[in-house]
């Protein structure tokens, strides 16, 4: 039986700023469900790249995924993009052993100027970022990234997805609470991290309209938009606590559309 929703807690600060980045850097190891497994699955979904291939990560955060990709694909280079100075610094620190194959740059996820790369990426990856775009912005992003990828390249997304109704929201909220409690107990033997999770109001599913920066779309919508953008092999590979990993592959011989890249 699904438990009734608790009264939502308010976030300390609306929107995302460097304070939000600091909170995530401090508590991400507790707050991200099954984090190590997610990183492993994302890497598994990237087909074997040619030597010297370019990988691009959108919103690299702590750099844990970036480091895992550089270790998994030792002949590849990685472009890590993030809008937060604190996150870019942490990515550099996390990937210090692979600095010769890493480029870090500032970007605005909602902007479009960065979506043409000096070479076609073999894979574009994003974790816990695209839910900051609204539905139309996601559709435009998917179209632009389909243009940007090399033929046969992949787009892999790990993100929060919005359940379709209140029952789904309740289940996702409960599961996320449970994963953070379990992680806090496993790592620290106490629930201090879970108390902070609640204090910060981090569980989107407890108050889905509480912060306008959070705009997750349903999984079904995003799979449809990937297919509309021209991706094939569109599928969801993992789902837990309202967090999903899904992907699409750019087919060989992809035809440029009339509404491509920087058209209005």
C-alpha cells in the first residue's frame, strides 16, 4: 500500500547556485540513488569507441562519471562541460590522473552555442542535469545533439523523470527517501545525511512544484522526443526512485533536418 505523502519541506534557496553545488558536492554520495551502479551502466551503454574518439559530458559535477569514462576508455578524450565553477574545479581534481585527455569548459545547458563541437563526438552523456530544461527545451536539445553526434554515436541520459500521477510521485518519493536512509546508514552508521536531505528539501517528488528550476518530464515523453529527433535503439535501461537511465543511437547516414541547430 502506498503511504500518504508527507507535508513537503521548503528548500533553503530556490534555484541552483554555487551553494547548491556545494551541498551536492558534500552530500551527493548519499543523495544519488545507487550511484556506483548508475555510473557503471552509463559506461556499459557506450559502444566501443575508435581510438582517439571524443566523449562529451554535460554537467560533469563531481567528475566521478568523467573519471570512470576516462578509465573505461583509455584511448578516448573527454570534454567536460559545467556551469558551476565549483563543479569544474572538482571535476579537474577527480580526473587529475587523466588530465592529458580531459578538457573542462564552462557552458549554459539551455544555450545553443556550445552544441557544435570541433569534431563529432562518439558519445554525449548527461547525469542529473537535463531536468532543468522544460519540455520544449529538451526536444530542441535532443534534436541538436542528434545533429552533433558522429554516425553510430550515442546519447546516454541519467536523470530524474516525472511520474505520470500522484501515486507514482508517492512511490518515487518513498523510494528516494529509502535509498538515502540506507546509504547514510551504510556509509556513516547514522542518519545525519538523511536529515540534511530532508532539511534541504532535496526530494523533488515530495514537492514537485516547489522549485521552478526543476522541470522533469515523464520518461515516455523523453523517449518519444529522442525518437522524433532521429535516434534509434531508444530505450530505458534502469529505473529507481524516479531516476532513470535512457539512451538513443544516431543511425548511419543520418540526414540533416531543415530545422537543424541554430534555425529559429
